[in-house]
C-alpha cells in the first residue's frame, strides 16, 4: 500500500526548515503554538489575492517576527507604507481579540518572490484566478504548465485539478504533467502547494508540484 506524504514535511530537517522558529522560548509551547496556527490562518485569509507564497514566524523572548513572502509586495506595503502599518495594527487587534500571546513586540517583514512562476503556491493562485474568471480549466492548466516549465531552474511540473470541473454534475480529477518529479528523493527540491478556487457551484481543489533539481551540501 502506498502512503501519500506531504512533500514539504517529508523533507523537514533535510533540505527544508520549519515555518515557525522559536529561540529561547520556555514553558509557553501550548499558547505559542495556538497563536502561530490561528495567526497564519488569519493572514492567509486576509491576504488572499495578493499572491502570498509563504508566511513564516520567528519568536524570541520579547519579539514576534512575521515574514510574508509575496510576488506583489507593493500591494501589501501600500503607498508610503500605509498598508504595512494597517496590517500590523490588524494583527495586534486580532491577537488581543482572541487573547493570543504575541510574546512581546510584533514586527512584519515583507519579502519579494523573484521568480513567481517557479513558486508552487503562486502558480496555484494564478490557476485559481483563471478558474474564478470562468476561463476553461484545460486552457488555464496548460498555459500555467508552459509558463512554469519555461523557467530555467524548473525540471518538472505537475498540476492536478479536482472538483466539478466546467460545472459538471459529477466531480472528477484532471492531471497535467511535464518533466519529472521524484517525490521519494530527499535531496530533490520539490515545491508543493494546495489551493482552492471558489466558484458558485462549489470549490475546485488545485495541487501544484514543481521540481527544481537536486540540492547538495556544498
């Protein structure tokens, strides 16, 4: 029997790092874990449509740093930094409202993703945008496949769409693949993302795998 394993967690501690990193934090594991999980869910919901690829958190004894990676940093930062200030205030009010622990000062860093087409989460969001605009799912999938594989650092890509495709009564799955994706190789740099396109007749699940070659310790 095969067991499906998440490509990110499969490589944790080998070529991937944890998305929440704590330094010098003692006796507050339970409340900090709850705070991180709920805060990440809140930010993913709030920043939907801004092409956010990753949200990481770093905690020290007196600081919480939130690192947001996006291909459109200007949309989040806003004119003269107004958006970033508003986002920080929203985060603080959310923490207070839900009685979550910040552990001290809150800082938000916004990083730009240099190559958005070779990022699985951003590719999945681009597919979702196309589906939500009612474009044919096959065309959207094929166009994204060509865009991703056109990048020099990408060796393989796989896209899977599942749900009521084209408004059909029965749900089904559609797979598109180009190149190779070695899921069992630990040193293989496989970027994976799940996303959902929200349509009037229900959600369409999107999965994207992008293989960028092998990572070796220098």
